[in-house]
C-alpha cells in the first residue's frame, strides 16, 4: 500500500516560521505520510493528492506547541472561593477537591484539555500532572492523547513533601519517593519514544520546591539524564515561593535549582516570574527553558516574567496556558495574545511584537520541548499544520493588512483545520471524529462528582 498524500491548496498566505521567516502568498503544502514533502507557490506544487484541503482565504501556520498545562484542572475551573486567591491559598483550597479525582475523571479532563488545545491551533501538548489519587496513572492520559491524535509530552509529575514534613500539600496526597522513581522508570520503558516525529515522550516533573524533597529533585534529574528524557518543574512563580525557599533553604528559587542541577538544555521551568537580572543571565547561559504562562500569572497576581532579559540571555522560551484552575482556558492562541499584551503594560508597546509572540508559540515551544522536527513548515518537517479563516467578522478590516498579526491583535480565532502528524483532526472548523457533546457531558459529570459531599 502506498503512503497517503495530502495537499493543502491555494492558501492566501503560508507563514513557515523557518529561520529566515519565509512566507508565501497563494501557496500550497504537499504532505506525504506524516511529513511535509514540498511547500511553495501553488503553481509549483502538484495539483492533486489523495486528499485535499482548500485553503483559499486562509492563513496557514505550523501547529502551535504548548509547554505547560495541568489537564486535570479543567475539572476545577472557576471554582468559587479560589477565584481571587494567591497561589498558596488557591492550592490549599483545591488539594482536597483534586484528591477525589478518579481515573475516569482524569480521562475526561485530558480529552477536554486536548480538544480545547487543538481547536486553538495546538498540535503538540505537554501535561504536568503531579497528583495520582484513587488509582489514576499517566497511562490514562497517554491512551486518551493517542485516541485524540495530538502529539503529547507527558510528565510523570510528583509530590512527596506533605504538611507533616513542612510541605504545602496534605500528607494524603503525597507519594513515597521510591515508588515515584519506580513509576518514572516504568513509564519511560513503556512509552518514551526518542525518535523523530515521536507522538509520545515522557518528561519527569516533580511539582515544586514546596511539595517535593531536595533528595527527590536530585534523584529525578539524575534519572532523567540517565534515561535521556527532559525534566520540568514550577519555579520562581510567586513571592510566597521565594520566601519559602529563603526561609527553608537560605536560597532563592533559581539558586536552589542551579545547586540541584536543574539547569541545562534538557530542563525547563514553568513561570520564572521572579528571576533577577543575574539569574536570567545564568539561565540563558545554560540554555535552560522557560514556559511563560501570562494568564495564570495575571489571574493569581504573581507578576510579569522578564521575557526580554531571559531571551536576550539565551534561554529557550515557549508559551503555556497553565492549568485550567488558574487560567481557566486552554486556548493557546488566546494565550499568545495575553503574552503580547502583558509584556507591554510596563510602558513599552514594542516590547513583544505579534510575530515574536507567535514565534514563541511555535519555534519557541519546540525548542523548550527539545524538538527540531516541529514548530516550522519546511520539507522534512513533521506535518503538523493549522489554518485559520481570514474572511470572518472578527478579522474583517484587520486581516487585509497583516493576516498573521491579525490572529492575536484581533479576537484570536479557532482553527479551520488542524493536521497532526499528517492526520486531519479538524476540518471545516469541526472535529473529524470526536463527539464533543458527549465529552462535555462526561466532563461536567466528573467535575460535579468532585464537589459532591464537599
Ligand atoms: Zn502549573
């Protein structure tokens, strides 16, 4: 049987996000199997393929890459009593709710988060789940991601430092450290694919300096390096965390991470709001990655991450929608708009341009996840491709000038089509094979169950 071909035909504009920032007008992309074979002006490409997507009046981009999320939190969006809390208080109120999650709840939440992400243009998603109550396992998420067909980097997250040992989470939600490390090994053996175009990769993700021991931080990074997988945690998110680290360890969060070996091109940290100029320099020099999560940082009043300093120093920077209990949405293009606007509030309207922001959402995210096969459109790259209609009410009068910038200066749209690894997942604005109504019903049932008897 021959490998199927797919043609995305006559796009008004294709933005490749290659090194030179190449864009084409009236252009097409020819895909064979899971890879791009040719891209360029429509009249230079084959006119036929096994399947064809008409992209007239569309802008076509590489699929976006999300670098930080907690899928399970889609079950606890907008919870009264946590809407206006800072991060420590917000966590303490939500831990007992999360403790009631079942494997079925995690599966429903994973499907919801992935569907939302895909609808907003995200074709590669990362998840950081660090709570595994009632028999839930990482396998639950991986199986759902494979069904939905999104490229997935899954963290085996963990918490081991309960209240009785000076940590923030209740003792009932933390795990034994040997058991955590054994399960990390198990999921790497079972699922991690280091190869090009991998659909599943494993990441090791202790939650934060206030919920795991320093021993577990050290053991985890050693294991990650031994097995050749990336490592991820939350760092320098809030001033509460900074005080906690100074009181308990006599070091600032970034200094602590550096001491523990949590610097380098195989590590990325979520947030990095409170990094000093010197810390940004050291993070950049070591090529450490950062997941910038502007909505969550604004919602929790955490602050504004120093993106300019981090990027100038050489840090790898991508965008993350963060968990849906602190940003309440998994719209990655919407998150790009938030990132662009937040960098400007201190007085510089040119602090982050639309193009720079969308580069963070594509190439930036790919670099953070350690991938060179996604994030741009070129022959030989993975066929992760998205398209947005430009002839809509929201973009009218705007997309005539600069269709790329219109995507985040105007109301961020949902995709018209999304292709992951050569498979069409959304076409004509609708999921090809996902029953969304059933998904919503299932999610609302699981979410209600968390609050029954609370
Ligand atoms: Zn987070």
